[in-house]
C-alpha cells in the first residue's frame, strides 16, 4: 500500500461512526451486511449511513454488492491487511516479520464470528 492510499484509509477511519461501522463489517466477515442491518445496528439515519459508507468505499476499505434490491457491504480484507502491513512493515527494526494478517477464508471456528443471516 502506498502513502496516498494509507492516508485516505486512515482519514476515512478517523471518525467514530466510520470506525465503528468498519469494525462491524470486519466482525461480520466476507458476507458483509445489508445497509438496513447496518443502519439498525448503529442507529443511523439512511442519509448519514450513506455518507459514511461512501467515505469508506472511496478509501477502498469496504466493498458493495447488490443482491436483488438490497445493497450489501463488506470489509475489504486485502486493503485492511495492506494498511496494517504498511503501518507495521518496520516493526522491531524489520528484523522479525510481525505483520498481523486477517484471512477470513482460512479462519478456524474459534476466531470466526457467529454469522447470522442478514
């Protein structure tokens, strides 16, 4: 990840609501959540939710897909891992790789959140 994308991602996360929204989507995993479920979970009006979703989408932190008439949003784990990698690439002087990586596709049951249908 380059510096410009890193600044955009950090800027998008530098808001309490967007940080909470992103963490909610990370917990949900690659299936994501519908906009309605997100709004209900965070207690946001549709117009406010749309604004925050656009900011996170523009920064590349979340993806959007349409299923019928509903929009579903999910964390972009590649971007999240790229951001974490950028922030920690010189950790401990670079002598030991210590980059945290989240890969929901290979997560075991002990670290996978309960995935209820949205």
